[in-house]
């Protein structure tokens, strides 16, 4: 399985199948930076606080309109929760990119990683049905963030330690 995730409290899980996509330390740093960024940005807490509000709205709407509560939940999920989740994923991409660059990993590796993921996930559902941005959109955003990430890497003194461990 080509996946990684983080749970509240900071535990990061990386399935071995994603290692082929990472193809090295820099690619793995992109994955770990992204997952750690979810915790740094408190995304799980945001989702938990929003879910109660949206569930209440869905139940009230279902009662008022006389529709199945499951249908109300479906529309709330599609209209609010999934776009919010995609926004959190983009935020984690951004924070993770900067974190990996500050840790002296090559931020270009994030571009390569998401390009490989795009090739791996041919036939994925359209973005509006997903909790994650499309890999194409991720690549476009990361491309715009690369100069900032490169600046972080350069200002972090990474050139000093680049020769060690080789």
C-alpha cells in the first residue's frame, strides 16, 4: 500500500509500499514533513471541532426538510468537509515542504514525489469527490512554493553539513 498518515499525538505511520515512490531520503522527508505538518497545524482537532457543528446542521436540515439524515450528511460532506480536508492537505504540503527544506533535504524531491504519485494513481476519482487535492494541483502549488523552500534550505546552513555521511 502506498500510504502514510499521522494520528493525534504525533505517531506517524508509513506503509512500506510508499518507499518505492519516495526513492530515497529526500522523498521520504517530503512524506514525513507532510505528515508531521498535519500535527503541527492541529488538523485532527480542527476536523473534530467542525464535525459536530456540521453533523448538527445536517440533522436539523434533514428534520426541517423531511429528508433522510444520511443524504444531508452526504451533502454536508461534499460541500464543506471534503473541501476543508483538501485545504488542510495543501497546508500540510506547504508546511512540510518548508520543514524538509529547513532540515537540509532537497525540496525539489517533493515535486518528484508527487509526479510519481500522479503516475501511480491513474484513474483516481475527481478532486471534488476526494479528501485530497489532485496530484496535479499539488504539483502546481509546490512549484510556486519552491523558491521560498530553497531560500529556507540555503539560509539554514545546509551546505556546511552536506558532505557528512556521504
